[in-house]
C-alpha cells in the first residue's frame, strides 16, 4: 500500500497472508472428493452353535480428501467447522480494515487478531 503508515501496511500484509491461506483451504475443500467411512465394526467368530453380534468400535464419519501430486490433504468435519469460523473472522477483519481506511469507527471486537 503506497502512502500508508507502517501500522496499516503491517496489518494489510497480515490480512493478505490470511486471505491466501483461506483461499487455499477453500480450493482444497471445493475440489476434494467425499469419502464416507462406516467406522470399524467388530464381528466375533465363536463356535458353530453361537451367533456373533457385530459391534461398532468406531463411529462413522465423512471426510473430504484432496490429492495434489504425491500429497493428500484430509478435511474432517471438525476441521471444516474450524475453517468456516476462521473465514468468518477474517471477513470481519477485512470489513474492519476497510472501515479504518475510510476513517469510520470500528467496533473493538473487529480489531482483535
């Protein structure tokens, strides 16, 4: 940013990095393939006179997987929720930055990084 003071320039640089990270995460999520995992199931095998009862050892889950070259990124549900929260917070910080540049008052909760 030309002509801006040091604090504005540092803040803008920080926001740009966060925007790039958010864009990369969004790209991974948007172009990932869905993988459904039923979880581990234990099926006991006893003698021929008894029937075994299957029990679920691990809960079922859904994941997103994105392969890029030899690397594969995995997005579990909790990771996607965290990314949505980060993106929402980033949007608020970008809005606050724009208000600062226009000379408007910014709510204090929008200034926390």
